[in-house]
C-alpha cells in the first residue's frame, strides 16, 4: 500500500506540478478547479490516513533567506529563513489539525494557561491574566516576582522521539499515531536564492516550519511545563514563551522560592532537550508600595549565570 500511495502522489505531482515547485501552486487555481482536484486529493488523503503514511513528496520544504532590516548582507545570521511547504500539504494538515484539536478540546488535554495557537486565546488574554494575578496579590500585601523564560529555537530543535512519546501518552494511538510519526520522519529541505536551488538536506529535529500542524504539535510538546512536580505557581504560556508569577510577603522568601522555581524549570528544559536563552530570560519585581524598593541582594541564577533584572 505504501508503494501505491507513493505512485499516486508522484503521478498527481507530475500531472499538475513538479514536486519541487509545489510551493508555487496558486490557491485560487485549486479553488477554481476544486471539482477536478477534490476527488484525487480525497483518494490520496483517505489512503494516507488509513495506512498511517504521509506522502513523501509533501515532506519537502523550500527555504528562502530574507534579510533582516539594517543587517549586514555578508553575514549568514543576518537572514531569516522562511520555509514554504506544498499547498496540498497544508490542505491535508488543516483537516488533520481540526480533528486533533477537537480531540484535545473534548478531553481537556491542553494546559489551561496556554494562550498561543488556540482559538479564542490571545496575547491580550495572557496579559490580562498576568495583571489579575499581580493585582490580587497586591490586595493582600504580597510582593510579586515575574520570571520570563525564553527558549532558544524551540520549534526547530524539539526531539521527535520525546514528542511522539508525549502524543502517545495523551491517547493519540493507532493509525493516527503512525501517520504523525510518518509526517515527522524523513523530511527534507532545500534553499532557494537568486533563482538557484541547493541540494536536499534532511530535517531531523523540530516541527515543520510554516506548517499548519506544527504549532499544535509543539503545544503538546510543551504542554506538561505547567504541571512540573512541586512547582508553586501556574505559568502563563504563549507557545514557547513562559511567564511565572511568584508571590511572598518578604523579599528573602520570594528570592528563595523564585530560585527554586528556576531550578525546577531548568531540569524540565534539560529533560526535554531544549535550550534556555539566558540573554532573553529576565525577571521583574512588583511591589504594592512604590516606597518599597527591592534589596540589592535579590539575585536569580541559572548554572551560576545571573539572570538580568528588567
């Protein structure tokens, strides 16, 4: 059956457009001729799900480097890689993502304070929730520390084996588990610049950039961050950004609790093979009284590196 699926996809690509140029497909064209495309795509998609196999021709990413504003053109780090995927892949992923999201909602699997990539959630909601936490503690005379954790290239570096293990534990099994495993496996990319294409390179880590399903898979990867054992607060998450708000009556106790929180989060990051971005990780102190400055001795560290106060 794998052979039949590959043949179908290859035939479809050759009939309509070459696999390397699937990225140029026009959505309006597909919509205008949906009566022609739909039966073929439906056959491929249904066969793909039934066999738990994602078509190999849809695993190719076309990466275009875009120069960041006011950066040196001669430096590679001055460019932002934009990944383009086949429009047929995005149509298929949209169908799968809708069903996966319905499953996660039905069984209330996603962390309550995850505000990213979820319908009905936004940065505004995350901000309001954070403000409520701070103001409620001010009402009872507590001092509050906000710790803002930044992960380095989390979407691009997550470990597939850990992700699949978490997905399995959340109840995604059988053919759908096999399909997601196939979706992540053996992906490739090439770079396109000034009308030249590089050779193909394998992608062994991360969720596919520019994909529809990738952000949802990432939410499952980071979902248990808010349920770390002995964590004394519920963090607010927006995708890979995590904010921890900790309260106490005294700065001494607040310092100790904050450091313990950072130590627990650091262990979680290491266990999940992610990397903390020290340069963008910081903390803030909030006090109900403007005349109550924090002591100079207040300090938070990660691996003996002091976290900056913002």
